[in-house]
C-alpha cells in the first residue's frame, strides 16, 4: 500500500506530492508577488526584512535561500550585505526563472548563484553556508524532517538557520477571524487577481496543516540543531524560527 501525505486537506501518495505542489506554483508564478501583497497587505516584505535582521550575517558570508521563489530574500540580503554570496534555489522552474529575471532586472544578479534544487536533497557539500533561509516554503515540503536535516548538514558549525512561515495565531478570537479570511477571502483573491482559486485554496489549506510553533521547534531540535527559538509576528499568524 502506498504511503500517504497531506496536500492541503487531501491525502496523496508521498511520491506525488512534489508534482502537485509543482502544478500549483507553475500556475501562480506570474502573479505570485501580486498575490503575496494582497494576501498579507504587503506585510510579507517587512517580515522578510526582520528575518535578515536576525541572520547574524557579515560581509563575505555565504548564504543559501531555499524555495526562493521570486528572490525576495536574496534581494534583501544583497541590499544590506553587498559582498555576501547568495545561492538561490527552488524546486520549481517557473519560480526560479522569475527570481533569476528579477535579479537581472533589479541589479543583484552578480551576487547570486541559481540552482534548480529540492530542499530535501541539496546539491551542496557539508558545512558550506553561514546562513540558510527558507521563507514560506517549508510547509510545501513532502518530508519536512528530511529537509531540516539537509539544512543542518550544509550549515557550518556556527551557521544560522532561519525559517519564516505561516503559523498558529496565539489568540483564539483572532484565530477564528484568520480562518474566515483564509478560506473565504484568499481563494476569491486568487480568482480575481490570478484567475486561479484552486491554487490559493491549497495555499490556505497548507497553512492549516503546517506544524504549530512548538511542534516545529521540536522538529528542528530532532534534526540536529542544539538551539532553536521562535518569534511570533502578527499574533502568531507568522513565526520566525532561528536555529543553530
């Protein structure tokens, strides 16, 4: 019997999830930035800046951004640290192409190296990076533990892992409002702005299926990190986990 995993609220075969996720992101790629702004009221840009404030980067460091999408995080790194080399990766060709084009158009291409790669099987040697970041991508992994272990493997001994992801609101009343918004408004925005409500229904569902803050912290510890703490943003709608 085939092993199952979650794709949003649906159960799918483990070896099929990456294909399903790929279809979603091929579908939404062209409108991805517009939809991020609409869904988060533009706040995702601030959250990513906060992420890099926690990075402990210095000039000359080497960073890896996993599930990089349109390269928001590499752009912020480049703006703050001109001599940091950033490896920009995504498993999805459409998203990676948009990130590469943006890096060329917005003049941060020279500090970047682009690779089509899965966060669960990184094509890098052990202890290569000072920083590994993954912004709004971990919830789409088929095997999160495997991905976290790969992130630990490629980090230097004193390197930093930063995970920015939607999480669980800490206030129950706020959580109900957030649920209503996620399942009533986000798919409608997807239909209006991207002519694709199904993909955004999946994105809303994937947020609900993602581990809460403490569970993810435990998973990070289990993957070999000795330190992990998290920072709640917007009442826990979003959390940043920082690990070493």
